[in-house]
C-alpha cells in the first residue's frame, strides 16, 4: 500500500474546489499540506477556488463582485444586479465529480433558483431545483445523480426580495474520479457509490469514496451511515472489470462485527471473497463501550486470492453493540468513513445511471369505488383490525374493528365512524374504550405511480384524526419496515376546521421531521364540507392538491439532495382511517387527559355517536 504521504499527494491532484469552510484566516496552504489536511478531515474544503475564476451576470457595485464568494472571508459577499435571471458561475479548473454544493445566503436570497453543471461552460444540466427557498445556508448533495463538470453555477429564477441575489460563499465539493490504472492504486476514489438504506442525505453512500476521513476515526463527518438494520450494504462501481487484491475500511465507532466483502460483474449477482474469521468476529463482538468512549477502526482486508469484478461492496451481517448505559446494550447502524479498493483496472468513466423520468402519456382510471353498493366491496378493500393486521400506533386511543357500526356504506358514501364504550373492546393488543374504522387496498390493489384522489367530508373537533394516505407495500418486510417503506400522507386532519396537511415520510425525513405542508381552504372553506384531496405521484416527485389547487410539490431531486433516500419507486397501497387522539393531535392541542390528544369534550362527542368521516369516492389513475 502507498504511504500516507503518497495518498495525500494523490488527493491533492484529485481536486475538490471550494471556498474554505473553517479556516481561521484565508491564508492559502501549500497544495500538498492542504490536501493532507483534507485527506483526514473533510470539515475544511480541499482547495480554495481562485476568486478570479468566479464570474457573474452582473454585480450591484464593484465592492460586491463575484470573487467575494471564494475569498475565504465570510463577511464579504457577491450581490447581483437587480434581475430575477441573474447568475454566478465557478470555474473548477478541471472536470470533477461534484458531490455537494453549499450556498451561504445573505438576506437577499433566492426564492426560486437552480444549480447547474457544465463541462464546457455552454451546455448546462440542472441537478438541483429550489422552488421555495428561505435563505440561510443550503447544502445540496448530488447523490445519486451523475454530476460531473468543470463549471457550476447558480442561476436565479425568482428573487425573494426587491434587491438582487446575495451570497457570502459558494462552496463546491468533489474530486476527479480515479482513472484506469495498470499499477496498484485505489480504484474507488471519487467513483459512484451505492447502498440500500442510509440515515439522511449527509450520510449517503457517496461519502465512502470522497477521500475524506477524520484522523481520530471518531468525528461526525464524511461518512456513510446506514439505518438501524443488520442487513445493510454499501459498495462502489470501479467503472470496468478490475483485479482487486485488498480493501481498506475506515470505520466510525459503529462498525460491523461481522461482514462480507463481495464482488460483482453486474451489480446484481454477488460473490463473497472475504469474511472475518470466527475468532475475529468474537473479538469484535466483545469490544463493547459506551457511545461516548467508542472509536472507529481501520480494517485492511487482504484477499486470499485476487478477485475480479467491476463492483465491490461491504455487506453488513452483525452490528457492534454499545453500552446504553451499562449493563444494557443497544445497536445502531453501520458507519463507514472510507471504502478503498486496491488493485489494477477500473475506469474514470463510471457513472451513476440517469434518474427515471415521467414517461408521459394519458391517464386512465385503474381503480375506482363510489361506495354505492349495499356494503363495503371487499374485493377492493381489506378491513384492518387492531391486534390482527396491525398493532396500536402513535399513542392513538381507538381499536380498529370490523363492524358495520364503524365501517359501512350510507347514502352513496363510505362512513368511518368512531364509537365509545368504557372497557368494552377486547383485542389481541389489549382493551380499548373506543372503536373506529380503517380500510386499505393492500393485497387488493398495490400500484406504482399515478394520480390518487378522494372526495371527503371530515369531522371537526380536537383530536379527531381522519387520514387519506398510502404506505409502501414492503412495510411488513423486517429488512425494510417503516419509514424505509415510504409513507405518503395525501390528507390528514386533526380536528381543526380550517386546515389539513400533506406529508412524505422516509429515511431521514420521518415523524415530526417529515416533508410536509399545511393548507388552508380557499374562500373560507371548512374541513366538514366536501373537498377533493389528491396527489400526482411520478418517478420525478409528488404534487399534492386540494380541490385541484396545488398545496405541496416535492421533487425527487430536491428530496434526495437535502433530506434522504427517495423510497417512492415501488408499490404503495391506499388507506382510509379515522383515528382518535395520539401524537399528531396532542402536539397541537397539548391535551393529556382524559386521553392523549383527546379532551373530554371530544370524548363526549364520540359517546353521543356523532363523529364520522365520509368518503364519496376514491380514484386511482395511471399512465398505461
């Protein structure tokens, strides 16, 4: 293996250009010294862009020219000419794979803008679109998009103020991919990396090939971190068939006790070429510390026999345990700073595949129910029961049961009604005072992409929680589960008459951290009147509507750039339910008694038999 000095020099050649992030003063370091610092600590950028390499459409005055975004001084700024279509461009000096871009806005920020990359400064490709900017510091990660080029620019679409666009700094991270090599080298550097579930955009697989790691193998930076599941993997595309003799794994404290190194020719069929011995696994298993005392480790894996393949991955089998506190233990995910693959071969032409696009075409109805029959159509709907199809969730007070008192058709509509009887309802999950209704299309109609809509009338009152939503069909797979399955909340109401909400939940953006919006009805409308709620779900994003008025738009590109993995590329199923109390209502109404999120006045309403959600129809349209 080359010495650490050689690695630092190599990193210096593999440029990652940006304004310094954390230097005490903007004093340039010699190239080798700067690269060495970055090789072990990516809290600072590898190389400072020459302020003279930054150009713009114009500036407010000579004192606020474009070079200010790359001068290393966080108090100076570029301020554009007063035009919506103003732009600023950084010349990186050579073509690199861009891993992220950070914009530090002054008060005059962009409401709408795009980030674009170009190899020649003429032909531009958009890799990030902001349609509702709020200023501050914005980091757009590129994973899993292929973003390579010499030039990166911010092109404004709409200013947030009457002034221009104003940036303190414009930071670009990345590096040149390792080229094909006939001599032994790290073939993985700045190559496309892949994985399954990761914690959020700042811990994506891309970090394992960026060349950065903290010297103490403890700091929280430049690392991939899986979700909390033992069966997780991360790997790299070397670009061409390669001969691999060793792998270096630089772990954070959450390392794998047991794992496999595997190779593949097609990124689908894998061959195991290494696994730790039983004694090694036992020693790693015995190394249990508190999270604050634990540190990472460096595994140099020399393969018994050189392996050939284009793709290499680490497949986790067992996670490390931590005292939490002693003698109790807990396990988290896997966390890896750097994945180096040593050998010959490879190619710098390795690239992430293009993200899927909306195929276009006309929509046709593939599912419809207007509830005009004498009862629920069980060829279309599954009735969900607490303790059987599901367990209690979210601290809600009701048990879902299969009863005409709670689920029925009436006057051409589906009625979901809640009932109250103290201690009357026995289920495998316990005894409940309330019953209610929940139905879904799971196993009846699971689908990918389309327009999903329903016309509904909702109850108003603190803690009443009707919802129209979808779950990923793999939610019951223990290797996926929630939120890895994805959840699409088309409409939720927690008893307020003037607003509802929509949201997306997934790894890195779940529960209170969801990607969501509230909407207030147009023209003084109310939740207890008939309204149509919908979402258009495509490979490129989600658009939520109320009465055909757009209330939330979330693109796949922005979601993955800023939050986490897009998990809406597989089947979901439709759910309708009426819950009582629980986390979401309680977070707003602050009620803790007599039930969490459900005050006595609402309990009285349920006891009087007057709480129901009505659904006129449900429709799914798809492009065929």
